[in-house]
C-alpha cells in the first residue's frame, strides 16, 4: 500500500542469481493458515532473511546476495506464501520464507519497484518511476500497463474485483479488469504535485494520504473527490509515509522541515489531518526517505531503517514506540533494508528484504 517516488539513481546487473535450494525445503501443501517458519537457514539467493529478534540476529542464507540488489518482500494472504523481487527476478516462497523458487525473470530493473499483496495468492509489482505492472497469480506472471503512460505509481492496493492506484501527481485510478483498463477517480489534491509517497487505508480504500514535495501532506476520506492539506506540516518535504493496519487513524510521516532545516518523524492520530513531531534526527539517522513499516497488530509500534554502503557502514533496523519515545536499533553488515514484512501468524517474526550495493 505504500511505495517511494524518489530519484534512486540505481543500476541493476543483468545477471540473474542462481538459487541453491534443496528438495526437502519445499512445502507443497502449506495448509489452511499461516505458520511460523520452521527453519534455521533460509534457502535462497541471500536477498531475504528472517529475524525473530527485531534484527539482532538474522537467519543465515545459503546464497550470498550479489550487487546491485534492493530486495522487496511481501507476505500474501495465501498461507505461508511470500513474493520477493530483486534485480530482474521474481521469486516465491510457499513454506513461510524458508526456501525460495524463481518464478520469472523480467527485462526491467526492479530496483525502483515495489511488491504489494493481492487477494489470495496474488501480488502486484509496480514501479514508482515507470511502467509496467507485473501481476503474480500463483506461479504465473503476466504484465499490463499502468494508467499513466510513461509514469509510475506512488501506491497500489487491491481488493477482490478492483485495483486502486495513486499516480505520481496524486490522481487516483481504478481498474475492474485487473489492470487492463483504468478510469479516473476524483481529482488530484492540487495542481503540479510531485508525490513522494502515498498510503491507502487497508480498511477503507477511500482514505488516502499523500506525501508531496515542498507542500507536506494531503488527505482524502472520499476517494479523491475532496482533499485537505494536513496541519501544521505545510512546508515539509514529506518523503515517506506509513499507516497502521491496527488503527488506520495512526499515520506516520518522515520528512524534512524546511523552516527548521531538520528531519523528523511526525505522527497523526486522526488519519493524517494533523501531525506532530515524535522523533528528530538527533536520535536516529533520518534521510530523505527512510523506509517505515507499521505493526499489523500494535498501533503504537513502528519500524524504520537506514542503510548505506558508504565507508562499509551497513544497515540499522529501528524499533520505535511513539507514545513513550522508546527507540532501539539493531545493526547488520548489509547495505540496507529496503523492505520488511510481518509473518501473519506471529508478527514478531520479520522478513527483511536486503540490499547489496558493492
């Protein structure tokens, strides 16, 4: 439900990773409900790992992640099924993330793409900068074009029979034929917007929050027919957003306050209409677009990450409770954590999509 529309300047190698996956690692019948992963090692190319300690310990992987990769991962409603993307590969796990199998190799550099769960065993892979949209249904991958020729999407959300997307100018579009055709919904929040990020309420898809360049945040509760500009963040570059599945009135925004010349994480308790700062850059490494992920069960729990290959720094995974200000950080040697997904059976089990730049 969220993505980034930042100029990444990333390049991806054209060589596809080869997976080393033993036959016994596959689970052909995942069952009727999600399980915790029952493995100590992840059999795959090194792009996804598992942690049960908020990042303090990462499960080892049989493969070593190769540059340049920015892996994104999503847990699907289908029991024990996940999809990950990286470089030019689309992979699937059917055993709660213990092993990964290649579904398809695509011509696109997937560095600036994101992956969003759909109903059942479907997922949608879309770009923040360009087209197309790749659709995963089971083990099949197909491709359609987005609604805006030559431009990407800030967010995508799906429900049975409908896709809703947010374009880079804030215009909403719906599709009732799985992305083959599109129709406008409502109007843009304002003229000449550049949307960095957008989130869609998982319970009410008419509730959409936009983070934009220079002008802060806009919010709609009626599917884009009318918009309100959020307070008091009107002079903020709103780079990143997250919305709480446990309580969609909770919205977080990470951005740069142009008046104070500093970066903050802000919190809204009313669905994005009003924000207040809850964390500043003196306590955490905030950049122009930290990735953020809200707990699916705890409306007072937010994860976010920082990572870089510069000076071999590595990656930090932060765990933050805004109500108390409690902040913890776990460090690892990877170049970043561009994605995080929660295990539906136990949200304390985290799947991390990793980055390798060197």
